[in-house]
């Protein structure tokens, strides 16, 4: 893509005779893109490319110039040839579902309408990027060497957002939507009968130099009646800053985990609304609120985060059976006005506690994410491969691309979480996340593990130890491996136990749990190729893991005869990874699938899959200049049946006329979202220059499902949104089948790129091995 070098671009000659000239003119202005001669030359070029691909659909590799032709076509109305080369946005969802259902790479040519040709590398991953830098003779005053994206199209504030389903508020279903002027806004998208409410300001605070200095406040319950609570977190920032992790606690218990967007020189803003009704145990009494958002302010990183956190309390007709007691499994530093997160593997994440003897249901919720050298754990290599490209490319991060978060009771495995691969707003390449942030980046999802089968043991009046571990894999250099609690630094973990209690004098009894947990089946492979000098040129590796566990026991409570309570998990992960070009290019294809089920008491079933495909590359010039390129395709598919601890998401649809009659017939919900993006980054440290461009699209569907076939599965909310270079170019939104928004913006008017701040090293930016990863500023055990 064209970019100004700080001077005036020379006007092209009137005689346009080559494709290169046509490309330059098309990129330079909307008028140039509509020139008949330009269109004719580029149509001829696209026709030629298409013929080559048709002749060799599985093996043809485009040249750099051919790739540029298609990129430019994304901005232009090129007629039939463009339509054959570009799969339209309306066809994307089915294409992705087909790919991830069969877990194979389609060989059909695939590109997006946006300028960056999202996901071309998925099909053409054998095509190595050019070794020459596309930006030469850059003037140092043109861009700031900063890790913030500044859209060239506007000096206004950028509104970042996460795509998620509507939340029930006193005014109705509230969600993010794009307004007619192109700005993002949190608003009521489906009004319902208003209900009385009251608000409490929980926090109004600026996190500047805040490492080890969390906000500490006092929460007092409002005087109004309520059985519902929603929370609004609004943040503004301006300057230069990394993305930061933030954890909210009531005393020692983590109740929310979020992260920040990266600010711009012109400023950013975001707003997130979250249903917090499941924490009614805390809301009904005074609490110490601790909000830990570790930030750093110095001469380089200048952006503070100005935050406002409010809670809205109201009453709904439907009652929610929330937990009677919530026990933390954490570092328990609340009394010292400090954060209570454990950092693994450096410290032991365990608590030995007294357990109430009258519980009839118990669910352990685990919150965990990797940071620093573990932020991109899913792209790590097998431990025996970490030195494959030394000395050319340095040491890679290891312990395999597999992680298992384990919950243990008295040393026995009670359940596991195979984590979703979170990508924060500075992850991989900055241009991916402007303004659409990664899936769950503003609301890191917790995982539920039913420990009801353990109640006969836990109710014996003795103390019991709960522990959280994170495991990777140590391999034998061939095809086998075993789990190890030693992983990179660090994992930030906490847990909590939600308890439903019987009468005060009741004692839960039964039998000791029957635990069936064979060792996971681990299948590995690895292979190399070498160049003529004997140095390793490629590395290909696979990591496949299967695990099944079952825990059951007879539980006797005050509610009748003994019942057989069981918890089962059946999980599979496949990961294929490959490095080429002596470690400069990396591809990962991973899919995690699982089914968790609780029976015999409160029924709960979660079926989930996390497909991911990533391609990234870096090129370092002799001058020290370097480029990063990345394509990322990732999804989250989550079906929930029964009664989870956390809100189902159906609440707002119980109050909308079109969906209310259906909700009572639903036995569960289905959330399916797919995000795809590609981005480019160029940096010249000596010239104090950096630059990025990128685009990301996301499709999101939330439905009500019924396994008994009593009602028809119904799409309740749908959103399809796309952004290019910090600008929303398409946004379609439906509620219960009715269109509530359909926004479009001309691609030719999108700016060509964004300046970016913060050059570390290429490997550190991509998370591939030792470099200078950003300082971790969340306060934890031992910090």
C-alpha cells in the first residue's frame, strides 16, 4: 500500500502503459482508481492471475506483484474478475464453517473485500515474503516510533470494541453498534418495559504509574431492591502505551478479568457492559473492591488509563438461583490492599480451607491466562526443538503448543481447562486490532468445573487443599511426551468455589468419589530439512492430545435419597506447526474441542471448540529495518445446556416480544464467532520510523437451542463487522431476525496505514523466543 514519505508525490505521466503504473495511480487517489485505462490494465492482470490459479489450484504461488494486484483490487470496482478472485463477505461464514468442520485447508482461492486481502496466506502459506523492504528512504519525521495506531483519516477519538451479544439492562437489550456517522456506540438495541433501577459509582480512577498500586475502594449496597446487576466499564486513554491486563476483586476473590486497548496519539475510548448477577453473594453486603491495572508511565510510554466503573441494580421478574457462598482460591492479599493473583510456575497456587458441611452443589471456576513468554503459548515448539535455528534465529519458546490448567483437590485431579487462545490488543501485529479487539479480550471467559461429586469428602469437617497448576509437555525428541508442571513465565491464575447450601444444621454425606482419570494420550512428531550448508531450514511438528476423565459419587443431601452425581470431560487438541525460511516464517493450525458434563444434580453441559490458523513472518534487513506480516483466523464455538454458574445470555431476549415466547422452550444457547485478519508492520529503528496497515472481520451469532425439539433453534443476535486500517467499513446487525443496522463505508476512502509505536525485536513482537517482552505489571503472589 502506498504511504507518504513526508514530501509531495510526483504526478504520474499521462501515458499509462504498465500494470505497475496502473497500481500506483489506483492507490494514489479515488479518481485514479476509476480511470478507465487503469481499470482495463488491472482487469487484464487479474484475468491472467486467475488463469494461472485455475491451472494449478493447489500449488500456484503468486509473485509479489501479483499479490499487490489483488490487494489493490480490494479497493476497486473491478467487475467480474474481482468477483472471481474475492469471496464476498456474505459467503464467508459458510466457508469458514466448512473448513473448520473438516479440519483441512481449502485450496480455493480466498481473499477478503478489504484492502489487505485477509487470509490469503491461509491458502498460499508456501509463498515466502519478499526479502526486500517495501519502504525505502523514509524520513524520520514522518512517523513516530510508537506502539499506537493513529488513523490518517481522522484526528478524532477511536472507539474500540469487542463483539458480543446484548446484555440485559433496565432499558432493554444493550449492545455495541455502529452509528450512521461510522462511530461505535453502546446503546439499547431493543427496548423493553423500563424497570426502576439505581446506580453505584464503584471506581473513578486514573491508572498512570500503577504497578503494585491497585485502586482500593469500599462498596456499599444501594438502598433499592434488586435481583440483577450489570457493570459498565468505560475507559479513555491518549498517548503511547502497551495493552495491559486488569483484574477486579472483592476482597480476595477475583470477579472479573479484562485487558486494555492500546491508546493512540489522538485518543481512544471503549465501553464494556457485563452482567454480574452471579456475584449476588458479594453485592448484597459491603465489600472491599480492589482493581489492579498495572501501568507504566515514563518518557516513552505516556498513556494513562482513565477509568469509570459503575454498577446498575434493578429487579427482573425472573429469579436467578445464585450461589449462597463464594470461596476464593487465591493469594489472599486483600487485607493488605493488594491483588490476589497467583503467578505460575514460580509459586504454589493453593489454599487449604475449611469447607461448609451443608453444600448441595459446588462449582469451581478457574480464571487463567498466559503472559510474557507464555502469551502466545499456542505457537510454541516442542521442548526438544527450541534450539533448531540457533544461532541464526535464536532460541524458541518451548514446552509444546499445548497447555492444561488443572484443578486438584487434596492432590487429586478434579477437572481441567484447556485454555482459549486469547490474543490481546497488541498481539502478533498491532494493525490487527484497530478498532475491533480480539475475541474475549475485554472479558476473559472463566471455565466451570463441577466438584459436586467431591461433596461427601469435602463435608467431613476437615480442612482440604485446592490447587491450580498449569502443565505443558516434555517430549523425548521423537513421538512421545508427558505432562510437566514446568512451563514458561508466567500464568496468572485464580479460582473460586460457588456453593449452594442446605439448611444450617444439615450435613452432606455419601461416598468417597470414584475418580477415573487415565493419563492423557500424547502423540507427537517432528522433522527438519537443511540447506546446503547443513543449517536447519525448516521445522515441522505436530502435537495431538486426548484426555478423558470421570468423577462420580453418591451424594446425600436434605433433598431426598442419595443421588449419583458425576462430572465428565472429553477433550481433544490437534496442533500442526511449521517454521520455514530458517525460522523467519511460522504457521500454526490448531483446534481444541471439548465436552464437559455434570449429571445427577444440577444438569450442565458445555460443548466447545477453538479453531485457530496463524501465519506470521519477519524479515530483518542488513540496515536493521524489519517487517512483520501476519494472518490470523480464529473462532470460538460454545454451546451451553442446563444451568451454568454464569449468565446464559438469554436474559435480554426474555423481554423482547419476538423472542419471549421461545425462550422458555430453549434448553441452552449457542455462541459461534469467527474472526479473521491480516496485517503488515514495518519498522526502521535507526530512522525512528514504524508503520502498520491491517484489516479484521468478525462474524458473531448467538442462538437459542433446544435438544428436545420442542421449539426451533433460533438465531437471536447476529453481527458481521469489518474494519480496515482503523476504520469500520462494514457492519450488519440483526436482533431476532430483524435488521437493526447496516453500515457501509467506501474502501477507497480508507487511509493507507497507521503509524505505530514501540519497536522491541521482531521475535519479541511475535512471541517466538527471547527478546525484550514487555514488563508485566500485574501484581501477584511473590511480586
